[in-house]
C-alpha cells in the first residue's frame, strides 16, 4: 500500500518539470492537478505520467470554477453559471456539465473539481436561491457523470455564509449540499475561516466543520478532498496536510512543495498514525478509478469535443 496515493501534486506547464512528475507518479501519487497547458500538452502529460505510474489508471484533475478554459489555454469558454442561473436554465447546466466532461476526457482529464454551489448572484455561483442552485448544480453533475468524468461540489460550508449564523446557513448554504450528497463524487471544503463555526481553523482543516458538521450533523458519507494547497498560501503545507487528514479530508491536492507533503504523509503512515485514514482514502480512490475505467460514455477527439463547446456558446 502506497500512502502517496492520497496526494495529487500540481503540474504547472512552463514551470514544473516532467521528470519530477514522472518520479512522483512512480512513487505512487494518486494523480495530478494540471494548470496552464494547451490541450495537446495536457494530453501528452497525462499519457506520460500514467505510463510511469504503478497503477492501472492515474487520475488527472481540472481545478476549475466555471470551465476548462481556466486550466487549458485553448479550451473554449462556456456560458457562466450565473448566466444559466439567471435563466433558470437547468438544461443548459446539464449540457455544460456534459460538454465539459467530454472536453476533459478528450485531453486526458478524468475529474472536474466543479461545480461551485455557493449561494450568490455572481459567478461562479449559479444564483441566490438555495433550491435553484441545487437544481442547476444537480443537472450539471448529471451531465458530468454522463460524460464519463468525476465531479466535486465546493466550497463547503458555503462562502456566502461566512458572516451568517449556523441556523441561517442551515436554511440556505447547506441546502444544495444536502440535495447532492448521493449524486456528487466528492465535496471540497473551503480554505477560509468560518468564525461562526470554528474561529481557529480554515474549514478544510477544521475537525468541527469536516467531521462534526459535514459528516456527523449533515450525515455525509462520501469522499472529502482538500482545496488546492498552493492557493491557500499556507507556510507549512506538510503540517496542514496532516491536520486535514486527521479531520477527515481524504485527498490532498496541489501543494506548492509536493515532496515535503509526500514525505510527511509517508512518515506518519510508517509510524502507524494515519493507517485507517489512508486505507479509507485509497478505497475511495479505487472506486473513482473503477468508475472512470468502466464508463460507457463515448470518448470524443479533442477537436470534436471543443467544437461542441463552441456551438454551445453560440
């Protein structure tokens, strides 16, 4: 068993070294988050690290809020969530998810870290109505799944609730999550501090928020993954990663220094401190890999998938 499997390093085209990524893949990381490549570069990268990996399939993630154009330079942009929400366009939300998944798979990406289900009137939020957000995000997730990719709803417990009471959040921010527990592949907690719930920790490192609120009070039984660490500007990423694992986060994404995080996770595992957590995470990882490999969704060439996106935009 390789504890490195719970870590997903980032790969930044133009900055990261492919040789280092291949070494990480051979070491047994669970996958990568890709940033800033073209469709062709991304596809070649996915093929290279999968060839180096000891697993049957290595998961490649797209860390997005709206669409693939955020991480793939030449990917067409799609209508914003706010546009779809303003028209209550659930069919459009489904098509956006479906086309996003098709584009992603055409360049070797398996996992869309989307949608955002925060309540609000500006993108990446769909709209201000909790049930409307649940409908739109639910149809987006259905599209992603039917396109053969994994999804992730975020950012729990809901950035729009940062100044609200817990009771107020129960009637608003929590609604989309509760309606999507059985449909989503994973949930990503926020990297912000919610003083109304736990003033001492960012949500993704809070035992009160991940274990106490999400898993116990709201009874979520699925996978929880961390927000990309490099975006959080955390000085000690290794310590942060271990704290996240201890509070119920099962996959660590895109640390600035993946080597330090990998070493810390492997050391704690060798000591027997995070054995159960790693076993549980790997079980989810294998389930996700199986879901991707056994998908019967058609696989499109990049040119064809991108053409679908351009037509949708019209």
